[in-house]
């Protein structure tokens, strides 16, 4: 097994054609809480991955879940992080696809919880989503709007020069296939205004 990346929450190993994601101990957390959290997020991640596969969102195929070791094994997606490939000429196309897939998740009341371009992998013409440990199930417009807001913030911070163009593409994709997209977009405005207000008061 070869360590390919050490994230904030987990170590990611490549083992032949599979990825092994192991959530490691966090010594700054109380032991019992740490164990509960890691187990919860491991189970949650596996559950959401399985659900998304059934609705046709591209996610790595789940191979096994070892609750005792808070470890998930999944298919290796051969590709690059969207974060590393996104540019001015491909963003409209790539991001519109992402918008369509986020709408599919939201239509099924699945909130990703960490929509950044590091959690998306581009493999030929498909965009795969990973990292569902913060995901949850919700039909609330507010939760969907906050999910999009986080994506917008991620685009602003990682792709600042093209973020407006990118977010317009997210919205274009999202509006194509979401039954309550106008409500979510309206709510997004509120979420953003709330953010601005908070910022001013500080
Ligand atoms: N199934 C996979 N195939 C290929 N690369 C992956 C896979 N899962 C994760 N990665 C890579 O590992 C990185 C970290 O994985 P991630 O699940 O996002 O963990 P973290 O919680 O540490 O962010 C991802 O950004 C991606 O580059
Ligand atoms: Mg991640």
C-alpha cells in the first residue's frame, strides 16, 4: 500500500486498483468522542456513496467498510482533481456538469457537505465526487443553499480569477435538472446576505 495523500481527516492509500481511506485518531479530541465521530463519518460516507451510485451520480465504487478500523476501500478513480485542471477554457463545461450532478444529489435530498474542487476528480469526460464524511440527508432548501454557498466560496478561494464564470456555470447546470432550484437560488441569496451582514458586524 502506498500513501498518496494525508488529509485533515484521513490517510489515503493506493493499493493496486483500490483506494483505502483510513480515518485516523485525533489526539486533540476526547477519545470517546473521536471514536464515535470517526465511526459515524466512515459509515455515513459509505452510505452516501452507495445511495449516489444508485441514482447515477459518478462516485467510486464501494468495495468494503471496516468499521473497527474506520476504513473504507473503494475503486481508484484514475484522473486529476478538478482543482488542478480547471481553467478558463474548460470551466464552463466541467462546472456545468458539476451543477447537474449537485442538482441530482439535492433532488434525492443528499447534501454533500464539502463541495470543493479537491473533492471532485476528472476522469476523461466524467466528474467523480468523493469525500462524503460530512454529507447528510435533508430535504431543506436551506441545507441545499448552504451546500451551493460552500461551493461558491471554494471557487472563490481556489479559482479566484474565473470564479464568477464558474459559478454561473454551476447555476446553469443546477437549474437544468432540479425541481426546486428557483427556491434554492432565492435562499442562496439570503444565505449570502446573512454572510455579508455577519462580516460587517465583526
Ligand atoms: N477513489 C479515489 N480515487 C482517486 N483518488 C481519490 C479517491 N478518493 C480520494 N482520492 C484522492 O485523495 C484526496 C483526499 O481524499 P478525501 O476523501 O477527499 O479525504 P479528506 O477527507 O482527507 O479530504 C482527494 O482529494 C483525491 O485527490
Ligand atoms: Mg477531501
